[in-house]
C-alpha cells in the first residue's frame, strides 16, 4: 500500500470514527473520579497490610477507569467512551493486539490524538492481551492478576512499577484527547502509589 493510499484510508477511518463519536456523545456515562490522593496521605495508616490495601484501593481509581478498562476487554472487541460501549467500527484484537489484517489499529489511530476527528492516538496503540483482561473483574481479581507473571506479560513487581509510572501508553490515560475523561491525578502520582503498594507487601483486596 503506497503512502497516498494509506493516508486516504486513515482519513476515511478517522471520518467514520468522528461521525460515530458525535452520534454517541449523548450517551449517559457514570460519574468518574477526578482526584487521586498522594501516596503520602496513607503514611498515617500504621498497619502495613491495611496501608497496602488502602493504597491499591486508591490505585483502583485509575485501574478501573474506562481509559484503562477499554483497552483490557474480556472479548476480542475493544471498548470505547466513558460509558465503555463496544468499539465502532467493529474491530477485533488480532495478532499482537494490533487488529486484524484488514483493519489494523494504526489504520485509523495515529501516533498522537487527532482532536478534530476525536480519534485517539499513540505510537504503540494496541489492545492488551486476552490474559490481561480487566473488563468485568473486581479490583481484587485484577490485583492478583497483575502480580502473576503468566498474566501480566512476564513482569516482575519492579517491572510493574516501571510500567505504571513511566510507560507512554499507560500515560495516554492522562491525556486522552477531546471527548474523553482523563484518569484522575497524574502518572507520577499513580506511579508513587504503586511503588508504595509494592513496598508495603502488594496486598490485594478480596
């Protein structure tokens, strides 16, 4: 596919997404958290296990947010929007989370958000693997999942802290573009909460 055809295909895809977004704007979405407490707010909890649990509950404001869950679906279809409706057009996860050959994620999603068309973007835009699905799971279930290397991409706890605190694709959640509610706080604050959670034993809620 030459550059002109690729550009035309991407423009058409963006137009389709923009039209869909305008039609879905009227959907009601739940109230979403806007603030994230700093990790230092939990220092007063003297019991280490209780502090660890409280820290992860706070981290849950980010983890259970639509910006994160939408890319960790339980089916082969991603979700979108604050109300987490099924992605339109009807794309599939595909190999490597990059979509099916006829409809790759990067056909429509560029390296950055395209706000005039309300199209999200990132250089590494893709879906999380099926074993990392968060949709429909409790915070406790997700907690145990992200601690398990066979279900977190082979990450150690230190890798997990680095991923949450500095990964650019995770960071997109704080800069999601027009029409999407960002996750609360900042990625730096979130990273500090995850760091403190790990340092207090990485305990999981039930």
